[in-house]
């Protein structure tokens, strides 16, 4: 049986919204939605919360998740999610042995269903992928950027717009969840790599 772990990074601090992972979202603390979703995915062997907040860790423990106290150096605004996942993965492997697959779930994307994560795990296995991300099809989505104080079209030529029907499908990474083999994260320090 594969050791598939879910790792949920949930900092206590946030400059934009103080204590955002604990704010009430539809009657429950925001992070609790992600914890409950992960716990109900049958393929996941164990669910882990990495946080610098004892309040978040206590809530996670009460809900049935495993907890990892994240060091302050990995809890700043500049710390990457990859560094948090690497830290957590090291601790998890010390406790449970080799991890075969990581499901990285963002608590700020609670509008997902457990069946979507389960389906993604099956797709990941069947396609023999190294990494996977959740996405949404964006269709005809025209992006502009400012360059030298001038607006320019980024993903199309506005002079030759063309018909919507002629565009190829485009996808936006929605951040809800990621799946990756631990060696991709360890080697590349990135959630995505290899066969995506």
C-alpha cells in the first residue's frame, strides 16, 4: 500500500487578513474545511498540518489531523510553501517511513470536494505523473501587462484578435491542491516538475 500524505500549510499570521486560517467561513474556521476534506479522501494515508500557531495546531488535532510545529524561519511572508512542505516531509518520513505521494492542500481554497482530490490521485497514478495541479479552463481570457508605462497584450495579439472559437484551450492554476512525488520537491525545490 502506498504512503500518500496530505500536507496543509496554515500559518497563524497574515498581513492581509489577520488570523485568516481561523476566520469563520460558512460557520467553521477556514482551515477546518480543508482538514475535513483531506480526512475524507480514502486514498490518503495521513493528514498533516504545518503551522506556527498553537491555536491552529490544537484545532487540527481536535479534528483528527497530525500536527507539525513550523519554525518561525518558515513562517514569514517571504518563506515559500515549498520550504514548508520540505520541512514537513522530513518530519513525516521520520515518523511514517518513505512517502510515495504528497497532496498539498491550500486552506484558502476551501471550495473543493473530496471526490475531486480522489479523482486527481487516480489520474496521477494512471498517467504515471510526477506532479499535478488543479486548474480551471479559462477559455478566451485576454491578459494585459504594463511594460515601460505602456499597456501591452500578453497572451494574444490585440491587432489580430481572431475568433474566440479558434483559440486553443487555456488553463489557470487555481491553487486548490497539488500532487507531487517527494523526490520532485526534494530535487527541484518545486511542487511541479518531471511529467506534469
